[in-house]
């Protein structure tokens, strides 16, 4: 990366069945984070599995999708790996 290129923003996944909630959160954080959105837990889960560059998950745990908690649980092993690397 050259000195003229801006530093990459941390990557965030927002998982919520409400498009308005996702848009509101995105609007609040888009200047500091690169945001990816998914509309249900299953799509969020697939995104987490396929994109190892995601660093944070913001999820609606009361989503009607039965996989919403699975999506948020998926980040637990990744957090453990990340914290063990920083030691």
C-alpha cells in the first residue's frame, strides 16, 4: 500500500430482517467501517463462512429467522482465534 492510499476500514456485517434498521446502523457507522448487510440469519451465516475478512457482527437476535442466533454464535470461534493471535 502506498502512502497516498487510505487505510482500509474494519469490516462489519449487519444482520437484521428490517431493511430500515440495517440502513440506520449503516448510516451511523459507514464513515468508520466498511459495511456488509444481510437480511436474515442464514444469509449472515453464509457470509461469515465465506468472508474471513469480517471483523464485527451486529445482529438482531430476535429475528424471525431461526438461524439468527446461529449467525451470532458463528463469530465466537473467530473471536477466540483473533484473541489468541494477539497474545
